[in-house]
C-alpha cells in the first residue's frame, strides 16, 4: 500500500464500519458489493478532492473509476501528476 492507497482504503473502511460491513482491501468491489451507495460515493469524492487537493470533473466520474480502492488510488495518482 502506498501513500495514496492507504488513506483511501482507511476512509472507505471507516464508512463500512459505520454500517457493520465487511473489511475492505485494495481489490474490494466497491459498487458491485454495495460498499458505495450514492451518498457514500459523494462522500468519497469529496474526501479525495480535499485530501489530495485535486478536482474530479463530473465527466470523469465513471463506474470503472470506483471498481475498487486500487482503481481509485490509480486515478488519484494520475490526476495528481497532471495537476
């Protein structure tokens, strides 16, 4: 786990813990498993934008971005490199 992936997984794990869900790892299917509903998706995007000082355009909010914490971290790494 790297410096981008770790806080993302910790944040998602915290959301899951609020509802008594299963543990989250880097490959947990976020949408398919129901970890991210619409409210938690918005919370995650907001966390990412604030924590990593990036802006995620609406046009980039695609389902594949939120397949797993690893996908989210890879996107954040790419987006931060462009900033």
